[in-house]
């Protein structure tokens, strides 16, 4: 089995397991006396389904279970030392991405509400400092490592064999990333985030940069929620800023201007990284090898997208009926 087909087959299995586990948890499977079901969910999905499962299957199918090949797997998945300036650029890109994603969430939430959709959400109660560190681990660190491991590691390693243009690789893996969440509320902004993290990984040649952007995005959100609950001044300031941007005409203008500025900054910084990638000869467009996705590859791609769309559409219907 060629690498592209095997990787798509592995990822298809990952998505099936994620969907089945989600159904099981909705039926009460995660209620393990005294243990937070969200923590159980995160542990199983992130470490086992997005980590152990794809690595093991890739190791067996593509490396014939030869332990000497393990370092090569991590290299193929993009675990290389990034350039120092790419780390700096990734940090700035992450901050700009967060503001843009927040704007997208506000607009998308408004659109969903117009359809009659109501979101079911549970906020974390930060009753002690230990909860903060637990959330940083479970909400920021684990997803940043394992979701990137699968989407910008496993998928990049396999789909590159199709020798499509780099932007096609980014769009396809970002679509997979968005639909993987199986939640209509998250679909649009996770696609946007996936595009940015994909481009950062692709142009830097290192999955570490994509992981850094992912960790910053999730980690800062955790810190924001913690400060909102624990500090009066931050909650007051956060409410004032939100009301300004969403409740005043001048705030709308400023928000649009900042959104445009952040997008422009992301574009410029990515162009710097792309220039380095071109000089290093790591762009797919620079490859002299020819290749294409087979019929089996296209069937698997279609099946993955169809399953993700169906699961996401169900959450929309459920949110409207609730």
C-alpha cells in the first residue's frame, strides 16, 4: 500500500474512532465516578486516538514495525529544529491569528443564532491554581502536540506524495482539521486556524512552529478565562472591550480595521517564511517528481469529508432543535 493511501486509511480510522467515542460519551460512557468526563475524553482522544493509534499504524504499515525506523517517522512528520526567526514569526502570527479568529467566532455565532442555533457550553470553574495548570495541559499542551501530530505530521507526510501544490495540501488538511471537531460552532474558525498553522508548518519545514502557534492560541484562551474569573479588573476590562467592539458603530470600524491589519500582518510574515522555504527548496512546487492521488485516495478523501460533514450537520440540527 502506497504511503498516501495508508495515511488516509489511518486517518479515516482516527475519525471513525473519534465519532464513535463522541457517541459513547453522549450516552454516559465518560461518567467514571469522580473523574471529570471532559478530562477522560481529552486523554482518550488526544493521547490514544490522535497519538498512539496513528503512530502505531504508520509504524506497522509503512515501516514494517522496524524500531530502527522510529527516528525517521518523526523526521517525516516534521520534527526538525526550526530556525530561530521562524519561532519569532510564529509567535507574532499566533497573536494576529487569535484576534482574527475571535472576530470570525463573533460573526459565525451571530449567523448561527439567526438560524435558531443555541450552543451548549460548560465553563471551567477555576477554584484553585491547580485547575489552571490542568487546563493548560489538557486544553493547550495535549491538543497542540497531538492534533498537530496527526494533521500537520501524519497527513503532511502522506499527502505530499500526491505532489499537489502546497496550497492544496494546506486547504485539504485544514478542512480535515475543521471537520474533525464535529461541531458546527467550531468549524469556521478552526478551518481558519488550520490554514494558518498549516502554512506556518509548511513554510518553516518544522511541525514545532505549528505546535507553538496552536499552544499559544489555546493557552492564552485558558489564561483569559482564568483571569476573567479570578480578577475583577480583568473581567471589567474584558467586558468593556467586548461591548465596545460589538455594541458601538465606532467599535465595528475599529474591529474591521484591526482585523484587516492582522490579516495583512499574517500575510506578510508568511511571505517571509515562504521566501526561506523557497531558498531551502522544501516547497512541493519545487519537486521534480511527478505523482497524483489514486482512485483509492480520492475515495478515502471523499469518505473522510462526507463523514465529517454529516457529523457537523447533526450538531447544527441538534443545536436548532434544542
